[in-house]
C-alpha cells in the first residue's frame, strides 16, 4: 500500500515537473501568475489612492499599518514576491526559447504580424523589475526595517509612512522614473491581460471582444491612476 502511494506521488510529481518545464507549461504558469499580479495591482492601487484623501496621511498610514501587520496579508505579500520572481524568470526563459526556436528570419517575420508590446514583453518586464527593486528599497524596506516617525490615531501609535512617501514624491527624478515605469506597465498589460486568458483557454468568439475591451481599459486606467498619485503629490502638495 505504501509503495503504491509512493509510486503515485512520484508520477504525480513527474507529471507536474514535465508540464511546467514544457513550453506550454511555462506559458500556463506565466498566465496564472500574471492574473494573480493583476489582482494584486488592483488591491495595491486601492490602498495607494488613500494618499489622495487630504487627511494628512491618516487613511494611508492606517492602511499601511494593517497591511504590514496582518499575518494573512503578509503571507500573501511574500507569496506575491515569489510569484513576481517566477513570472520574470519564466518570461526570460520563454523569450530565449522562442528566439532560438524561430531563428532570426522567423523572428523578423513574426514581428511584422505582432504588436510592439508583444514583441517587447521581456524588455517591459525588465523595466518593471527595475521599478520594483527601487520601489521596495524606498517603501517596503523602510516601512518594515527602517526608522520612521510615529503618529497617534485614536490612541494608537503607528508608523508615519505617509511622510516618507510625500518626501519621495517631492523629488522630480523619482516621479519621472515612476511615470515612465507605469507607461511600461501599461504596455505590458495591454498585451499580457488578454494573452493570459487565451493561454488558459478562457476565450470565446462571443466574449473575446469584452475581454479585449476590459483588458485594454485596465491596461490604461490602472497604470494611469498609479502615475497620477505621485504627479499630483509633486505638483499640488
């Protein structure tokens, strides 16, 4: 009985590894992690919009404190960082494999039939990776390991991350980098949103136009709102 269970576990693991080491498996994993990251962006944007409430940072600081101390949120956060890493590694591997399999001539022909965003997903992903590293250093690291001033709300003392964010968003070069990276994110989502649904087989002639519209709207609105926050704080705070 034990041997049968071990054999079943072995073949299950082998099937799993074979699937995600294949081109189809890599694309599937890219799509799944991509959809998760889309959901993460939506939640993250909702939190960042607290910066614009005009209450001196109270709403944002309370939000940041909750996100930084809730065990479930922290578990999801760590998982999100892992998925981002997997998404980037798989993207690089797929790009290399696709270019090797098509060759220079085949790649040029394919490029004529594709969009700029689809041809440059690896570059856009790398641009986003640079932004994430800078973003983590300036916000996540300082929020969790740095020394921040404190504020008292309703008798509870919490870290004043808002002051740090306001300071960083008062620097033109960071606002410029942030905005450029959000443009890169928009192009990445423009292709990646609908591509993820297609890879997972969640497409149908009847619903494809709706998925395409939602994907393109999301690719424009979400990065635009992310960029709007530092631009507004830079010019009007």
